C-alpha cells in the first residue's frame, strides 16, 4: 500500500499540492465528499471546475438530483375501510 497525504488546490498557482508541503499563509481550496453532497449536489449547485471536470460534474448532478426534484413513495398499509384512500397529502 502506498501512503499519501491529503491534496489541496492552490488557486493562486492553479495547481494541486500535498497539504504537508503547503505553508499556513497560502490560500487553499478543498472539498470533502460530505460537502459535495450537502453544499453542492443537494441544492443543485455545480461543482467548481478546479475540483472536477464539467463532464463529471454533470454526471454527478444527474445521478444525485436535489431533493425538490426527487420523487417520493408513500406506502399505506392497513385494514379495509381504515381510510387509506381518503388520506390527502
């Protein structure tokens, strides 16, 4: 197994570098998987081009649509005459 360090984006130099080689004064950019889901895909926001290619971003956006574009299924169970069909949403 090959060990590796976390990689961050350096916007002022338009390149990536291991975080261990970056000093504290440098401006960096990074996005976690949780941020991708919560801060971008779940609200329909495109990922930055420094993070991923636009083609990949489009595929992710199609695969993980925001909640307001997702469907929902409600499965009612119960006895006959219990009001399942009379329920309004």
